[in-house]
């Protein structure tokens, strides 16, 4: 399947929980989140809450994009074609790029049912360290911010991520605005394909995998 088979749409509010589950699955083995919370079970429990909170914020101030793929259907089926959400991307417009996620999350009742107190403390402390380092590196020039993009495991290699990224960049280009994101160093070549260039080193310290900030000027 190519990304020509993918439809990118704006997420409705009732689709955000599914988007959060996709994001959580996509980032479950992410090196940075493993550093924040090494326990696999606790991470699997907390990440859907984390992404649920962040996506609600982005949905209220910016754009959560979803990618639909045609669902597998037998050739003999007479039913209307259906599709499934296979990926999501959170795009924040200028001036709304970073809420106080870590403080807000620790006040969310759902967090206290998702993990033990020691795990919650570690999640908050190390998450705050990451957040502080990202804030320090974040550019002040107005821009669209790609806060995160995730693809469901079953949809890898189908062009889902590329479609979600390009849709956000098309909007930024139409408005004459640049775009910014953070990523691990191994993903630099991937984002360079979209015109991003490395502009900042984000070093949290204490063994956290280093990230980079990447910037893209509008193409029109």
C-alpha cells in the first residue's frame, strides 16, 4: 500500500482516545520514554494517559491529524468500504506549542490509577527535565510545531507518517510559516527528506538519549 491510499483528516474529539492509544503504542519502546520510565508495564499504563492529555490540548488549540487506511475486506463483500485510523500527528500553531504537560498530568486523577506513587514521581521528575531542555532549545520565531507523530504497528511502511507530516507542512507552507520538531539523531535523515535541518542540540543529561531540534523554512 502506498501513501496514495491514505486519507488524512482532522480528528474529531471522540477519535482522540484512539489517537492516544496509537501514539502510546508507537512510543512504548522509544529510548527517551524508556529513560523516563524503564518499567515496561508502568510505561504501557501511563503513556495513553500522557498522550490523551497532550492530544486534548493540541485538539483545542491546534490540529490533530489522523490517517485512514482502507480496512481489509474480502472481494466478495457487499458492504460499504470501511477504513481504520492508522496514525496520528499533533500539530500546534504559533503561540500554543507547549502546555505545562507535566504539571497538569500530575493533577489528572487518571494518573493516580495508572501507576504506583514511586513510578509517578519518576515520570514527573524526569519528564520535567526533558520538558525544561526542550523549552530552552525551542525557537521563538512563530512556527507550526510537530509535537508528535505516531503510526500503528500494523501500518508501518505504508507511508502513513509521511502523509501526516506532509499534510501539516502543506498548511504551514500555505500560511508562509516555518515548522519545527524534535527527534533523536537517528531520525535526522528521515526529516531531512521533508526539508528540515538540524538547528539545536537538546541534551537533558543523566543518561537521557540526546535529541535535536529541526527547523524547516516554508517553501512558498
